[in-house]
C-alpha cells in the first residue's frame, strides 16, 4: 500500500495534478504510520486472483484481516469479488477520491 501511495504521488506530481499541500500531507501521513510486513490470513490467502480480486489487494486486505483490524477503502470491486468467493472483510468503505490540487 505504501508503494501504491508513493507511486501515485510521483505520477501526479509529474503530471502537475497534485499540490504542494497534498504532497506535504502525504509525507506527514507516511511519517506517522507503522508499516507492517505482508502476512495475509489463511482465508484471504485462499482467494483466487480474478479481474476483481488482485494479488496485491489480497496481501493488503489479508494482512489487516490477520491482524483483526478494519481497513478503510474505496475498493468496492475487491470487496464484492472477495465476497463472491466467500470471504467478507471488516472494511470501512469511503467514496473514491481523486488526486486534485487543494
């Protein structure tokens, strides 16, 4: 997930779609979180990769599942795909957010 964030910041910085304030906010956020190694729960590890269920998402959601913590996401597509395979995650869904200056 950290890689997704840093790659998104870099992509949007190069394209001029992210403000200095947003970059500072991302830097502050990343400086305040504890990164944990991927270690998905057994039920998440049993998911099959599909168009909706990506391998990286299995690692991210599965690690939160193993740790017993909810995950905040806008990735309803993944949640539905996992649910169709019989795995429901403790997720707090928020609306998708665009990278726009602020």
